[in-house]
C-alpha cells in the first residue's frame, strides 16, 4: 500500500480518512484489483505509525462501502471496485489563458459524470503547491500539473518528487532531470518553435525583418527557450531579426513580420497596423503563438504556430482512463491562414 507516501500528520483531513482515500485511489489507478489481499490492520498500524483504532476505523468504512471484505482467519480483500464513488482529478495550471481554458474544457468533456475535476491556479508560486501537498492529496486519484514556476530548477524538481509517479501527469512543460517514472504530455519549446517556423520559411522570406514580441519581464510563465528557438531559426535561414520584450517599445514597420506570444499584444499590434494603414498579410505579416477559435476568423484568419492542445487534452484523458501513464512530446505545427 502507498500509505507511507500519503499519510500526512499535519493535514486537516483525519488520518483514518487519508487511509480510506489512499486505498480507493490505489484501486482507481489499478494498484489494487478485485480479490487482492491488502495489509492487515496491525500491519498498517505498525508500519505507518498509526493507531490500531485509526486503521480499524478506515477499514470499517471501506467495508461499509462494500470496497473490502474480511475473510475470517485470512484477512482483508478487495471486494468491489465498482462502488467506490466518483474518481477525482486535480488539474493545476500556472495561469489562465484562452488556450488553457480550451484544454480544460476538452479534458473535462472526455470524462463522464462519474468523475469530479477540480481546477487550481498556482500563478508560478511554488509555495502554493507545497501547501496543497501538505494538506493531503489522498482524495485525488490523479493530478495533472503544468509545472511552470518562478523558482530555481532544483526547487521545482524537489516539488515534483513529492508527488507519487502513479498519480502525477505533467502537462505542457517538462522538467529536465526528472526520472522516467513521471508521465507527461508536453512541448519542447525550443525545437517546436524552430520546426514550426521552418514550415513558414518561404512566406517569411518576403519580409525584411522578423520580430519576436515576447512578454515583458513583469509577466511570468513564458518559457524563454522560445526565444532560443526563434533566434536559431533566424540565424540558420539568414533572416534579419529582433526580439522585443513587450509591444510598448516596438514600432510597426512596413515589410516586417511579427511573431506575437500574447493575445493582448496581437490585438494591439493589429490596431497599430490599422493606424498606419498597413495591410495585414501584404505590407506586414503576423504569426500568433498558440491557436484559439477567435484566431481562425480575426482579420480573415491569423497564421499561428501552436501545439495541438486538443490532442494534448485527449491523450492525458486517455492515459488516466487506461492507466497508461507515459511521457510523450505533443504535436506542434504551423497553420497557414491569411496574415503572413
């Protein structure tokens, strides 16, 4: 039983309830199967420094629910895996954005009424996640986490290792140095942007300069490997380029193309173009980062480089449903419309 990793002496959740939640979570992830024997009350009490009364109370509740059955002289066995209530999943984003809202909605659609999905935003604050772990995660059968924090890499690694690999799935971003037991569906920000822009090379060649409008320093949660991939692409294709942090100091010029990370910067950029009577896709070009439904129709269609977030949400849902946790790179590509 994984109780050693999940019993928290400082949690507001009673210890007996933590034992109940832990066993139910282990059933959901396939660790305990119907007919399988579980440790005795005395074994659990001794091994995890819990009172016998605490463990007995937990086992009685599981027996009342029909989850386990006691066989005289033999011990406790998993009796019924169909009556354990709704599966609970915690989804933790670093921030709210249009495309993350879309990911969450598609992820939620993949599950039926027998699943409760909670959403938490950590805003890059690693202390928030440490507090959540300290409070206990037994009642969640899986945690889907975007691990982009305003913290040094060793601190982020330390945080991730506090989660059980059997429960955790990393979304959108993967942490270097994490062992293979942790699952995730993620982007490779440096190579993704390089390869996607390579699909747009011929369209970009008609412009004199290619500008990256990256979020300014006050906005966190954006991987600077995007900048590395952008620069490498421009170097290798002999494109004159520039990187601006924020749009405020960027002048919109004829015969320039722009890669814009933030949606608000995209809107402001288009306004600046209209103020100068520049025709989008003719006088100036625009590529936006991360697709959204509005970009399909804005100005006749905005070109994008984007991860396939529908595929990401569906694949994570599949992993959970089939208990097939693994690590894989998500599809990222260029979508041609009318703005370049």
